């Protein structure tokens, strides 16, 4: 294997990701000659109505056009999946000097898996083969694609409960910077037939799995600026939508929403996905709930990144800022979520702000938005207080992982005073990252935070 092979294979992977975004089987290819990129290609049989439009064929055609010769002497073709017989034959006819592939194809691979067209001494050209370059990344992309396809087929068999609503899929079309595949679960015991949406990107054996929990009235879109940073580092990211938010089902009744109910869903999700080496990332209700879950299985967690949230132990009165927020929600239950984000984040585009309205096409879909503000535990006997007090003891005395805190200083509800108090109860917490320009939804400045966290934990 050449030391340049991983570099060129990453470019082929970029093409494979583009194919996936266009609904094609995610295979990508590039052609290289004398250390220069000559051509790229990605699977396009569906879009082009062409059974020969495999990534390798597309790249070979483009390379021949650019070089002005159907013979591609001295060229190397990189492809993320072992070539089939058609593509292998085309490479031999083109006199490609070398083919490098990522994942093996045990069903149709013609470079050693099913047969080996490149190992035929009777042929008048011999092409050198290098297998397995970035095979994990190439294979994981294909596996994720076909898992999503199976889940999409399964979703057609996930009928909607009579007492719930489901936001139409077209509400989520074309959202800026949110290209990831949807995953769904419906058979967790606590869901009782509701469908839970979550993102799951990156290798399952990654050194860190970032479990990103949002709050009210946001959803997993809130983490779009942080996810790419962690994926680029080779990590895994899991970001669920709480029931009632985002792409998850939305119970019609406010009474569905209870602290214990939502906490139990998160606990079962972590168990079902068997998350390991978890970096828990929390903000707002993501922290009010999320800070209470590691104590149930502390061996799964190694890191904590906490932003603008608190532990609802009812040891002190709710802040004036929170009371004002709760009053606003009660008096204006149809408030525009997009305006809320625009007001506190002037750097956001109108399209980004509008993405936060997408889950809530009408009043019927907004039960969670009405339920969560009064659901915050306030008195010692309120649901969630006992869990929060146990969690406080866990973070003070039992927690052995690494912790970081980032604070949006413009937050009038859960800003620096509240976060400083929370920080006193987290063991070995270093000085926080202060963001003077950020408000409550601090993830809207998330790229800086994500890179900072990586640097601290590298």
C-alpha cells in the first residue's frame, strides 16, 4: 500500500457520501495519475437510468475525456467498494495500472471475493490490486445506508398511534446543514408504540460516542454545528429527538409528558444501542433529564460536556428568568420557535431559524411545548427531584470521568450564575469556556465548543 492511498480513498469516500445524499448506493471513485486527481465518480444508476453508471465507470469516462485517450496508462483508480465484473473488465480494457478498493464485496466482488478478473495471466494486461484501504469507513457507510433502507421499509409498518401525531416528512426537506440519515425506534417498552427518531453517525467502535441531548423547544438540529467536528475526528455521534419534538412522534395530550417518562426513554435508548465510551453532551432539558442518567450505568460514560442547564433538586427557587419564560409560554402558547432563535442568535440565517418551526406545523403538534415549562421540578415532592438529588450526589462523589462546561453568557434563564452553581457539584471540573456572544441555545456557537472539547480531551 502506498502512503498516499488513504488520502485518495478519503476523496473517494466524499463521492460515496454524495451518492448517499442523492439516494444512490454509496460508492465513490477517483482516478489519479502522477500524484494528481484526474477524475471523480459516484454511483448514479438510479438518477441516470443507466445500469452501467457505477462509480468506477463514471470516473473512467471522465478520466478518458480529460486525458483525451481511452487508454489510461499509468493511472490508479480508487473505489470504496470492491469492483464488480463489469467495472473490473472496464479497468482492464482501459489499461489502468492499479486499482485500490476499500470494502470487500462478498456478493459481486470481482477482485478476489467472488472471482478475480485481475488474476488471469491469459489476459494481455495486468492491473495491480490493493485491497482494504480504509475498509472500516467504507464498509460502515454502506452498512449505514442499507440499515436506513431497511428502517425506511420498516417505517411503513410503523402505524401512528391514535393519540399521537407525526410531522410530515416534507417539513424536513432541504434543511440547511442537516444531511444525516434518520433512524427510528418504536419497540422500546417506555415508548408504548410511539416512534422515536435519532441520528447515529460514525463508527460504532469509535473511541468516543457523543450522546447529544437537546431541550425545549429544540431538537437534534441544534447539534448540526458540532456533529461534523466530531465525525471528522473519527468519533460516533448519537442525537435523539425527545418524544414530542423533532421527527419523533408527538402525543396529543399534554399529560403524556412526565419527567420519569422521558428519563426512562433515554435510559432504554442507551441500553438498546449499547452505547459505550459515551461523552454526554447536555443543555436545557437535555441536562435536566440527561444529568440523571449516567448514574444508572456509570461504566458506559467517560466524558461530560455540559452547557446552560441545571440539576432540578428544588433546593433553591427557580430563577426569575425561568419564571418569565414559563409565563410567556403560558400566555403565548403559539409563540414562533423560529423568532425565539432569531432574537437570541442574530448570526443565524432565516432558513436556519425556520428549521426550528419544522416539527410543529400546527397547535396539535405542540403539546410538548406546552407541557415542558410547567414540568420543571420546583418543589421537593415534584417528579424528578429525587432523581436530580441522586444525580447531584453522583456528580459530586462518584463520577470519575472527564468534564467540561461551556456557558452562553447572554442566557437570561440558565446563564453564568446558574451554571457556576452547577459546576460546584461536578468533580474535577476545570475552568469553563465562556462565550460572551452566546445565549441560551449555546450550540448555535457549537463548532467552537466542539473543537475546544476535542482539544481538551485529545
